[in-house]
């Protein structure tokens, strides 16, 4: 139950019963600046009970015997080993744990930098000591009676493995240190309450297994600020190349840092992985390794399931992280499912409460924050995707991008927005250039596609006389991406989809000729995103042409109406 209000250029969605973010985040993830669907919002902070309670989905996420030792190892990493314990183990046989270094005592009085230095040094020393023992055992392998007590202990650890005369020598070059994640996992379970209800709603809307919503336990420990050394960001750890397919990533917005928008993107990403690969173990592995890489591995090994890759795929890029990603996921989900056994009581945080509005102008970030009477921390927590250039005023918040405001403040925001003068709401974006240093392989057309602007815009801003000549090391000025201005949209109380008023419809028909369409038959593996790219239209245009509302679900064999005059 809900309604939408619209007055003087601002849309406000108000909900009285529950909420689902799927339509909201889908609206912002498509190309262009398309008008979003109405968005119900969280209105209460009642205790959360997961939709996963009582769900048995182990048939979707099989427990391969080959990986069971790995799952047990990662279960101990997530639920037992402290962050101040380092496990020296075999990378091939994870259950071969040779030593556990314990720094919990030092952690009580050492500063973080000194403690980190100590851990690194002792891990290196421990690996060297174990390596030395394994090589000594290899030399005495045919005379085990000559082994020392410690060597005999290690020797017996290999009893369950297939007889291999070089097994100790191989293990000596296969050592790794893994630090525990118990404290981080406990904190992640606390934080997850803020996001999991919405995440479960989004995955339900795509008819995906709810167990997948526990993937951030592996990827980011539910830390919205998480940023990896390879450039992955946010709860779902999207790298830039994947992010640009499923969400907005430009000089204004990095939607990877938005837990709600990125959740919708992750759901579509996983759905596409599954559509191509046909099983959740493979789809989850593809989330880490890339679906093309997993498909290539299956072709090269002649395999059909994940154990085939683990046993036989020797590509150096399919390394420790990719081989263990599914086992880590199962372990993290197990720990979350049995949290009481691992942690005792965990107080999940309440979901964040907010309402959602949408402006029709370019507006300074500081102005929007003032209108909803939010402090810096709260407004940024609700709207974490904006770039520093937006927050410091060099660029404006664009129209058509959903803005979250504190619960109960949408009405006041609407009134205050209506009274803004021309000096605080604008028809165009501020001109701010992104500097791009030309690298080998860069082309003007490629850069235009990457930044979402025209070749002539880059050429004009950079003073290029010839569009085809770029020099390595040359610095180009890239103007901001132009936003499509959303048209007037209103909705009556109780309606589920936005539409034009009768007056607006009549005016629209009078000045706009009837659109022409072509027909596209959907093939297996295609997504709305890939079809939109093929025909050079936006996802929102495809949805409108086919009456899809906020949905992105399509099926092979169906026909889509595609707006003509593009592609």
C-alpha cells in the first residue's frame, strides 16, 4: 500500500507496508536517465527475521566430496580462527594445517603497524621452517623410523592422501598463511541486518535463491567501504568493467558503493552467470573468475561441473582464490546459518529507514542535504554513491537519480524543494573535465564509449584537430556525461506504475509521432542489458516498449519490441 506525490519537479514515494528495492535500483541501473518506477520504502524497524529461515536449498548448492575438506577449513577461518591467528597450511590440501601462530596476546598491547610487521615476519619464518621439515621428510620418506617427533607428526598428516613419492616435496612449495576472520565475520553478521531484508527482497523479485545474499560475507564482510587492491568496491566487490555493465559508474556516481543499487546489479550479474553456465557452483565461481573464464575451463577440460575444473583446469589465472570461492561461500553461509553455535548472541542492526525522492533539476549536493535536514554522516550513509566531485560542489546531483532522505522527511523536502530559486536548481550540469592520460590501445571511439560522451565532445574539449590521432601519454579533457532530462511523471494513489496524466498524454500525442518498432527474438543467454547495447537503446526504453515496468526478466524464444531508428 503506498502512493506517489509530485509537485513542482520533485517526486516522492511513500510506503506504509513493507518495501522492496528492486524497482528502485533497476531504475537507476539502466542506460540514460530514465524515469524510475515508484519505490516503496522502509517505514518500520521491527525485528528482522530472514526469509531464509527453514529454507532447504542444498540441492541448488551441492556439497561435493572433493571440496568438503576445503569447506571445513573455511568454516574454521570464518567462525573459529581469530584475526590474530595465522594458519600455515597447504594450498592444495587445505586440511593439511601444519601450524597455527597465535598473536592474540601481542594484540592486547601492540600498535597495529607493529603487530602487522610482527605477523608478516613470523608467518614468513614459519613457512620456511615447515618447508625445511617437509624437505627433510622427503629425504627420509623411505626410512620413517629415522624421523624426529615433529617430522613424524607431519608425516602422518599425509596418510589419507594418494601415495605419491614426491608428495612432501610438492607440499614444501605449496605453503600459505591464512589469517582468521572470526571477529570480522561477527561484525559482518551485526551489520548485515541493515541490508539483508532489502537484499532478500531484491533476490526474491528475480526469483533467485536467497542463499546468494550471503555472498557479501565472503566478498566484503558487509563493509560498504571495502575496496580491494584490484579496484573492486562495495558490498559486492564489483570491478569497474563489470560495474559498467550493470550499474552507473562515471564521474558523478559510483553505484558500487551503494548497497541497495549494487545489490540489484549483483542479482542480475549472478542471474546472467547462471543463465550461461547452468549451475550455481559454476555461477558463483564465475562471479570471481569471470563467466568467460569458467566457460573456457569447461571447454578445455571437457568438464560439466565445478569439480572438473578443480581437478583438471591448470590455467594460471584459475588460482587459489577461484578454486576456493565456492567452498568459501558454502562455509560463510554455514557459519551464518549456525551463528549461535559459533558466536553465541549476535545483535543484528535494524534496517536503515528512509524515503526516496527524485528531483527534476541539477541540484548541489549541499542543497539536497539541507532540504531533508540531514547531517553529513546520515545523508552520505543513505546516498553513498556520489563522487567527491559531487559532494564538494564541482558537479551537481543529476535529475533522475534516486535520492534517499531520512524517514519522515520527504514531505518537508518536497515543500522546501518547491521554494528553491534559480540559483540552486539548474537545467544543465556544471562543466567539469575528467583528465585521461592516453595509454597504448586507446582510441577516441573507445574513450567516448567508456565515458558515455561523444567523440566530438572529447575532441572539442581537448583541442584535437584530428579525431584519429592520439599519442601515448597525451592528456585528454573529457567533459561530463550529458544527462537525459526525465519527463513529467505522476501516479494516482494505489497505482503501481507511473504514467502521464491525461493532459500530458494528449499534449504528448499532439507533438510526438507514434514510435516505430522492430522485433527481436530473444536467444538463450541474452539479457536486457546486452540487447539494449546491441540496438543502442536504453534498458528503460526496452521496458517501456514492452510494458515490463521495472522488471528485467526475459525468456529465450520470446519477442521484444525494440524502438526503431537506432542500432
